[in-house]
C-alpha cells in the first residue's frame, strides 16, 4: 500500500510539473515583454527567490497533515506553483532604499475582503494612469495592479477600473470626480495628480487645495484613498523648484487628511540616482511617460504597499482562512 501511495504521489507530481512547464514559458514571455532594464546587479538580485520562499516546500508535510503521500504531493506542487507563478510574473525591481513609509490601513478594502463582498478600486488620474507609453492596455499600471491583486487574493472579487484621462490635472479631475469616480461606489480610489500642473506652471498651492477638497469628498463617500504624486522624469525635473514644491505639498495634504500616500517621485528618483538605471530604461522618448517596465515596477510596488496595508487590519476569529492568510508580498 505504501508503494502504491508513493507511486500515485510521483505520478501526480509529474503530471502537475508537466503542466507547469507548459504554462511557465507564457509567464516568462510576459515578464520579458515588460521591458526589463539592462543588466544591473541590484535589479537582477531582486528576481531571485529569497530564503522564506525556498523554505515553503520543505515545510509542506507540516502544513498538510493527515492527507497521505498523494494528497501531500498535490498540495506541495500547488503551493510551489503559486510561488513560482508570482516570481515569474513579477518584474525585477527594487523598492526605495530603506523601504516605503507605511501608507496606513485601508479599512474599507479590508472589510470587503473579510466579508467576501466585491471590491471596487478606481484608478483616477491623467495620462500615466490612462497608460500612455505602454505597448498594450494590459501593461498600464491599473491592469498590472489588478493582475497582482488577483494573484494575491485569488478567491476575492476585485475590480480595478481605469479612469485616467490624458492632459488633465486637479481642476479637470475635480469637474468629473462624481461621474468618473464617486458614481462607481469605490472602496478605494488611487488618485495620481500634479504632473500636468507642474508642466502648465500652475500654482502648487492651488493644486494642493483642490486635491484636499477632492479628498474630503472621496472620504465623505466612504472610500479609502491613496494619493500618488508626480513622476520623476526629465520633463518634470526641468521644473525642479515647482516639482519639489508639488511633491512636498501633496505629501503634507495626505498626512493632514490621513490618507495613503505613494511617493512615486521619490521611488523613480531612486531608480535613476541610487540604482543607476538610465532614464530611457523606464521612460519613453518623450521624456515624461513611463514604458512597460516603469509601469510594471510602479504597479508592483504600489500593490505590495496596498497588500501590506490591508494586512495591518486586525481580523476577527470568524474570518475565512484564505483571508487570514493575507500578508505582504
């Protein structure tokens, strides 16, 4: 009987492994299409699975007791496949040195995940939300973020709706806030703003005031919010004083209004200055918009931060097991 069990486990493992070999090239092709920057020690190291991931398989028997050899083998392969799938789909990029400042909890998103209710996320912004510069809609940041959240929360009903409109900034966005965002009843709004205000020489203080008004309206509608500041790119840094002021004011507004803040400007600055990645590796020829890799890395780090923030919510004893297991990537 033991011999039969071992044989069955070996057969199942071989079949699943064969399936993984058929799927893996497709996943690798998607990563390759993300315009990975030239070889760089820090970036290449980020693609390698780390210790805790490698230890998952070794502990499979402990986590899947009383299933017999065949059942344990199946669960071990499924678990390995989940880890491998995420590694293959993530692009090799690093967070800023010292990590990102925690954005705080996202209570509305967490409560929906806990209850099993659908989660609606609206990506609100201008052309870098719309996805200008990406080679396909699949590679804009909202779609990349959606794919990451679906991988992390496979049983959850999560929608990421793209409401980016090129050329806009706070005045135009405020005019369509209700129709483009609030009417969708979002649980989370990711608001990217400020870049076009810099390019149009608008007063950063006026932009910050409009954004603060918009935050109040979104909060009153019962949604979580993450504010995303301008991108670090040549056409933005040409106006260094205005860019610095805009970044500073948006960060202050987020802190005062107690909403999440993703420091895109600082993240991209560190790509270029600390990690020595050339601009043309993450920005297209117009010197402003991100390419596939830039959008992918931005979405990935933002997704990690959202997952981390959701994980900070203290969950009750009646929460389903797959929700209790939610942890940062």
